[in-house]
C-alpha cells in the first residue's frame, strides 16, 4: 500500500503587517502603525475668526485672526498662482538664473531616463 504523509507545517502566509487591524502587531518590517484620523473643523464661526490648527498644545486656543489693516501691505500682493514663464522674468535677477538651472536639471533628468545603457 501507499504511504502518504501529510505536511501541515507549510501553511500559506500572506504579507505580514499589511492590512492588519490589530495595533502593535509585529510584521516583517516591525510594528504596524495605525492610521490617525484628524478631526476636521466644520464650525463656520471658528473657520472665519481663527487660524484652525495653529494651537498644537493641549491647553489654549487657536490664533485669532486680526482685521486686514493689521497685516503688512506686501502680504496682499503675494503671487498665489504659478510662477511666471522664463521669458517674462528679468535675466539680471537671481530668480531667473535659479529657475533656468532648475529647468535645465529637469530637462537633463528626462533625457537620462530615455538613455539605454
């Protein structure tokens, strides 16, 4: 007769540490961290009058916003859109040359990716 041995020591193993729901469980790469859910401010009065999230301490409150006249004039003239194209920048400024260098580095990186070794 045939003698069949059963090997039950080799069980299929999933990826340890990924998708586990227990906190502090050790995986192959160390303890598994839980995702922290931060509360979102929905009160309109607080959103209008305070800088929400500015207080990192357990005590106290967020920084209160001041009227617009309390802030410097340059704050309202800051550029919030994309930076100007290189053609619109002054070639005598340091920002122009920094931007040109950055664009050349990006171009060189793209060319190196296409290179076959």
